[in-house]
């Protein structure tokens, strides 16, 4: 069978990008690659038709991969951000590649995965490429010149004939071609398209969520970046809430921040058939404080206590869950209608619930290959915490498919 748009999937993890891309009619992932055995096992368990290579992609010759129309790439992100509680330097070396001040080799190799994109693009001349990473990857470069390496990387892609646009989007807002994720996840997406195609992707159609304006009804929102030290309307960068909001496109309403209309509640992901244990006198003081605060704030309604730092405390189940990370489980579900918090119930969300919140189908298989149970558990957590949410690849993949084929696709609206 022939497909209108074929894809390669770099740094593919457990197949989140593939899961979304193949929800688009006429799209097919042909080749994927990742270095982790448990991720490859997960990918094959759910997408057995894809040729998946378990390898260090920085050592793979591009000619070894088949030609495809497009490529999705998710280079390693942990060493671009403050993950794992560590401050990240923005350069691999203080004084250049051959300096004696070399830092962490893992960090160097992590950032080096970004170079696989132009290396494969040079050989395959894909019609379009989507690169997914954390927003902080924009500042890749030496500490004295933040972002310089990223800018040079973009220039390298321009040499091979690619135009680009950098997007900062949240998975909880991406509902153009199906439902959104029930969890918040801010990411940077760099969309490249080759000049030989002769047209430009329709970014407005696929990346601007619908919002409900009190004056103008349901309209496609515009992304409004704040004026801060790290970003401005002229220098867009960042995450929803902190650096940008959505607003009505009409200038009379342009000062009112709005939330996308098609957000999914975190409650969508919770298996109500698995109740928690009675709270009683459980929990350490800090956790106890968050649970009691949430009990008062939501007047006895179920809620999520967020067991992480950064000022987070609790969240209503009518909102998307806070970000699901590879660093562990931070979501405590509190439920029951007792007036005394000690007589209510609580449990941590399961890996299955976090998977569903991240827009994976309930039947999606997760595979662990480690010998120790603790290591297997961490592998399962990382498969979801580091995954591309399928709704993100679905929406951006639909935009790319429409761009490559020239055939329009009909957007989806959950609330329509």
C-alpha cells in the first residue's frame, strides 16, 4: 500500500510521535531509531510495522535509512533544562570544543543529538521536518552568548534549503485534529519546510486554539507574549502562563487572557474504580499541608495535590493535570465527600492514568527490560514522562501532511 506522506522518527522513545502521526489519513511511519532497549521494545509492541533501530543515532549513517517525505525528531532534552535539580550550563565547554575545561560528557553527547537533524536533512532532503524539544533548548550555546549555537543550527538548516518557524505550544491546548492531552506540557517545536515545495504550512489553522471571548464568541486565539527579561512580542519564547497567554484576535479584547476552549480535565484520566486509602494521619507535614489546603479550597470536591516543589500545591480536576515528568509521580488524587480530611481517601496516580492523561490510548503497551523492579518502574515512568504527546504530533503532522500533499484536512473541534 502506498501512503501520501511517509515519516522517519528520530530519537523516537516509545512511539508517542508515531502514535499521533498515524492518526492522520494517508500518513505512515516507516523508520524509527532510539538508543534505549525498553523504548524500542515499547515502540515495536505498538507499531510492529515500523523498522526500529536500536542505536546511538549520532553514529548512524543517514544513507542507512530509507527515503521518506518528512521527519520527526526529538533530540535529548534533559541537558537543555533544569531537570534533575541541576543548573544547566548553556555550553559544552567554557572556551570551545577543544578546551581543557570540558564538562560532563553526558551533557555534551546529549546536546550533540541536535546535530543529527541537519546531518540527515542534508542527505535525505525531506520536504518537512518537525523538531521537538524543551523550550530551554532555544538558549543552547556558550554561557557568554546564550542561544548562539541554536541560531547557528538554524543557519545550517537554511544552507540545505529549509525555511523554519519556532513554535512554543502546550499539549493541553493542541486540539486541532482531535482531543487535547489532559495534562500540561510546554514544548518548543521547530518546523522546517523545504523551499523546493513552493508553499508554506498553514500555521494559523493548526496551532491557534479556539477560545471563548465574552464579546465575540468562539474565535481562534492569538498568542500574546509578555515583555520580560527572557521574551517579548518581538522575541517570542517560553511557556504558557509564565511567558505567553492566549487572547481574542480583536484588538478591543486584546488585554484579556483566555484559556483554550477544548482543554480536557484531568478527571478524564482517572480510573474511578480504584479508590485510595483513608487519609487518617498519613503524610509528612509538607504533603499534609497541601492536602488540607486543597480540601478547603475545593470545598470537599476531588482534587490533585501536587507533590513537587516550585510553589505548586493543588489543582482542580476540572483542569488539565500539571506536567507529568520522567522524575517520578507527583500527582496525589484526593477524593471522598467526608467533611473531615482524615476521613477522605487518597492515592497516587498510576502509570496507566498518567499514560492516558498524556493522550495515549488505554491499550497502549509499555515495556520495561531492566532486571531490578525499581529500574523497571523507572523505565515505565520515563517512557511517559519523556514522551511526545500523540496529540502534538497528530496536529503538527496534519499541518505537514496538508503542506506536502496540497490536500486540505478538516480541523476537529471537541466543543463544536
